[in-house]
């Protein structure tokens, strides 16, 4: 396990790593990451340092990042044994040998070429969902997992209410595939989610630089 950033931020990160380890492994199908780091053009425009501190097998989603940062992130993912997904850009995902993440509130380019390539070689496909419409889209496309959010109030959407653990769990049971919890997730509240959750995703709680 890599050493983590000190202080309060390091404590939050350690708590989230521990919570992800306590999740039950998915039943059947491919083994999916339990821990997901999301880049963000405002909150985390360069997640390379944070990704360097993730354990092997975790996932990182390049979302709204500069092309050079995404390319560097791909190098970190290869070195650390991480799963890389690119958001909203199917051709970029193919060029990097990465998976694809489909936002719910933003269009995706190059989706068809990615889906065709995915038939020949397995590549992760995830879909963002904020309710039943997003879950239906994930089922329709045969996504490997759905990132269901926001569980708790989050800095990404100031003032917006979270689903809460109970409503999140009710929606997640309808997904028909692993549901990854996103939105305000941290080490001190991740334990309120069911142990059968497909994974835990975060920006702030994981977006801390790795200290060797």
C-alpha cells in the first residue's frame, strides 16, 4: 500500500480505501474496480499525482481534462496497474487503449466505433446516472457498471440535495449491474452504504497528491 498524504486529507483518503476493501466482491462476470477516482476540469484538472497513490486495480476516469494530462494519466495507469477510462470521447479512449465513461448530461463522440471495437476486445464501459433514465440507458448499452450519484451533497453541485443512502440503494438495486456510489463520498460516510455496492468513487476524498 502506498504511503498517503498526511493530515486530514490523508485520513479521508485512508478511510475511503478501507471502505472500498470492505465491499463484497461482485458475483459473476468480470471483476470490477472497487475504487474510482474522477478527474474534473474545475476540482481536479490534473489527477496524475493522486492516481499515483491509488492501489493497483483501482480505476481513474479522465473527465474534461487537457489532452496532454490525459496522455500522462494513461502512462500513470499503465505503471500503477490501474484501469483508465476516458469520459465522452470514444475515439480518444480507443487510441489510449482505455475504457469509456458516458456522462448523462453531456453528449459522447465516437460512441459507435467504441462499441464496435468492444465486441472484439473487452473494454470497460460505464454510464453516469442520476435516476431511472440513466439506469435504463446503462442497461440498453450493456454497460459494465453505472456511476449512480449524488449519494451525499457534493461540492460539484453546490446546494443540490443528495439521494441519501436509502434512496441510492433502492435505485442501485434496479440497475441490473454493479452500481458505483459517487457524490460526497468520504471515509466518514462510506460505511453508510450497503456492502454490496459495486464500488466507491470520489473526486475530493481521493484527489490528493501522492507522497512517496
